[in-house]
């Protein structure tokens, strides 16, 4: 009986190690991915005074979190809802779409909520 318990424990340990390493490997690409893309996004700003643009939706939790971040940090931004504005939806698709929020700050496109990337882009855009 003790041999069977040992064997089951070894198999359970091997299974756990395999599942754990498989999960860790699935996260690895994200560790090497930049949190922004640089480019010329001037055509996607609604006017020359805009420095920050948010493409999002009303129901998206990360869009709401992004709006809150900008408001709490006194950052002026243009909020474009891709479900209410056909022009915003078209621009969102041209930017690569995929999900919301998509934030443009200067020459950086940030997909998803990333406060550190927002702050770095704002510092860079300010010069």
C-alpha cells in the first residue's frame, strides 16, 4: 500500500509540474511584448488640440478604468465610443481594432489599460 501512495504522489507531482510549466509558457510571450506601438497617429486625433484619445465602449470595464485614470490625473482626453460613432469604429479598425480600450497619446498606441504606459507616453509627449 505505501508503494501505491508513493507512485500516485509521484504521478501527481509530475502532472502538476507539467501543468504549471505549460501555464507559465503560455504567459511568456506577454513578457517580451511592448506595452505600446509607436507610429504616426495624427490622422486619428479629432483635432490639433487633442493630445490623448480613447477609443472604447460604454460597457467596457477597462475603458471605464482608463477614463477614471485620466480624470483623476487631470488629463484632458477625447472619448470616442466605437459603438455610437461609425467614424470612431472605422478608425478603431484601421488602428488594428481587436479590443478596447485603444488609447493614443502622441505617437504611441496603447491597447488595454496600462497606467504605466499612459504615464510614460504622457511624459514623452510633453517633451
